[in-house]
C-alpha cells in the first residue's frame, strides 16, 4: 500500500481565523524533556560538525529541496479535458438567442479561490443557481489553488497544478453539460460557458459590471431573500448581454455555515444545477478502477457505510469550535436528519461543564479510534444490512492502520480507506481524489459525516437532492 499523503490540498475547508482563549483545551507547551533533547542535539552538532560543514550543509539545502520537489514529477495539464470544454456546442457565436453572440451571460470574477474544493463547490452551486434563476448562462471557472505566474505551484515539497478544469471534478449543467429533457422549459437559459469562451463572446467593451455593495447581507438575512434580491436586480439589466458582478466580499457570505441556507433548499433541491449534478467521467473512472460497484447504478451501495474522519488541521480546529460556540453547518441541520448537535448546558453539569463540553465537541469532531468503532457498531445494530466500511480520511497511515484493525476486530467484513484508493489512482485522478471519496460516500447505503465539515455537508446535500432517505445521513 502506498504511503498515505498526510494532507491532500483539496481537503482544506475555509476555516475561521479567530484564536479565542480555550483554557485547558490549548495545545500543551513543549515539555522540559523535549527541551533537554533539543539542547542535547544542538550540543552534539556543535561537537561533531565544523562551522564549514554547517555552512556547506545550509547552502546545499535549497538544492536538496529543489531536487525533492522535481523528483515528485510534473503534474498533469488535463489537456484532454480542456479540449472537451473548448468543444462544447454552446461555444458558438452563431447560435440563436438566448445563446451565441446575443446571448445573456453572468460571470462572477471575484469568485473564491485558493481554498478547498468543497468551499468553492458550495459557492459555485449558488452562483450557477442564481444564473439559472435569472435566465442567464453561467460562466464557470477553473478550480484555482494558486495564482502564481507559473504553470504549477509547490505544496508539501511537490509540484501541484495551480489550476484544474472544473470538468475534471464534475459534470452536468453546472459545468456546461446539457440539461435533462425534464429540466428544459420554453424560457430555459442557455448552457453554461467556460471563462475562456467568455473572453470571446463577451469582449471588454460589451461587459456591464454590477456592484454587490447594496446587496443584503449579514447574519439576519435568509438565503432565499439574498437569492431573490439578486434575481430581481439582474432583471433590470436584460438589455446587457454580458453582466459580471463585482464583489470584494463573498456574495453569499457564510450561508452554508448557518441554518439561513435551509430557506434556499426548496428551490435549490429542484434546480437543474443540483438535481442534475453528476461527477465527471474522470472521477467515475477512478471509482470503477478501485471499487467493484459503479456510480451509474440508481440504487445505493448496499451494505456499505461511508464515514468521513477529518484529521490533519482538525486536530487544532476542533478544540477551537468550543470557544466559538460553533454548531453544525447549515445543511447538516436539516430537521429530517436524525442526529442533532446538542452540547451539554452549564446547568446540567456545573462542576465539570468545561471538560464535558470539550469532550462532547471532540467526540463529534475529532473522535478517537474507540469512539469511531463504537459509533459504527451502534449504526450496524440500527442498520443490520451494513457489513463494510469506507473511510474518507486525510489521517496518518498509523491512524488508518489502527482504525482498520479495530474495525475488523469488531466483525466488519472489510474496511477500505482513502489510502487504498489513492494508491491506485493515476496522475490525473490523484488531484481529484477528494471528489472520488465524495462520489463513493454519496452512493453508500449509510453516510456518517462530520457535522462541522463542508465536505460532509456537501455529501448530505447531494444525497438529499437525489432523494436518499434522510435517516441514512448520520453524524459522528
């Protein structure tokens, strides 16, 4: 088994930056023993290495780092997918209205970038839905990890593609695919176009810019009200073919992180943007390559429970949630979902409240191996058909090995991890690995998510949009 990458850059959520004082939940400072070990190492180096050797070692360090970076290989350029996007039939100036050179288009040049796929996917879904509701063609963008002037960026001493075409991750109307026959109305908007084609069909002299300064925002504004305001606003500019929205702040601010998102669900769940959402052929091929069940089957993967265990930066993030008083993400608070986040109140355990509160948060955000095994054991009692586990995780190899052994000891027939799937991905599939995980989780008979995670929220959203029984969406 290939060693699991400690962190995959797609996994990162857009996390709060607050550094509240969490008292006893802070990370421990280095101990005296660690200090003595470090001091001993420094004294050893001083005695065994001359100043000249130290200087030469430091001087050669950049060359060693460059060698290690290049040793990882050159990332793929996804040329075939870019050619597919360029060849989309809507990229044609001669098409009749509302497409072609006289069509109606909507672009968001200040879109989110440099964050995890799931934060960006949430924003893209809302933007595409707005364009559809406003009867305009949505302009989809690449997934951008970096805006360096070079073809690649460096992450964890490896070259990474700084941009990946959206169609490497997803398909359907959101990424320029055709609408289903049932989605097409007499006044349906044209198919989405790429940002590259926008430069052709909407040259700078044809673009009309709308500012988001007057748009409603804030914690008291419901998502449905924000969406309707923008639909009404865009209706005033039908004389302009090419409209772009200038927004120094996110248009939909933090909707997905709050229950304000739920007011949008009635319209979003039936929108072609979400109802016809699909994973890309690249993602589906990766699933077929590593999984005996295909995504094309309408039924769930019977017997499979998929569990999302976010590790890595969540070791720091989860304790901070206590100080912020955070709750689950908005879409993880559907009333129909069986698991609610109900932390203890001060009056329940006045003497041990801080410790009890911290333990409650960690058990739902960063559980131990024994807590994970116990949770899955309980779900197997509730769903006797479950026999296999798929673990979506960016955890360390030692953690995944220990967890798999514990699950097998608890009589699960098999336990597959992201690491075993990642070991079988080709170079193009490697950079869409998080989407591969999500595609499997979406089709699982039961999904167990992390209520604080955007990845889990998106999996729940996709399962709900596909009509999956809400009782099969569970949390840690």
